C-alpha cells in the first residue's frame, strides 16, 4: 500500500521544483534517483554510503 504522506510529498515536491525552473538548476541528489526525471541543467546522484556530505566538498 502506498504511503499517503509520500504521495502528497512527491506531488508538492514536483510542483515546487517545476516552479523553480529545473532547467536552470544544478542538482546533487543523495541516496536516491527520484529527481532524474526532471530536465535539470545538470544532475548527479550519489550513494550516501560512498559520499559523506559532513566530510566536506566532493
């Protein structure tokens, strides 16, 4: 069964990203690939266990 909060969150997130103009955004997604369907200027998905954002820049 789908989680209602996830369904609502994903729609709200899609609407928000679309309103920002994804073609102007450079994106790094940590531990997921949900954003790969957007037409971002650049998009990189990293695995959380291979990249620790607390250690500093890539």
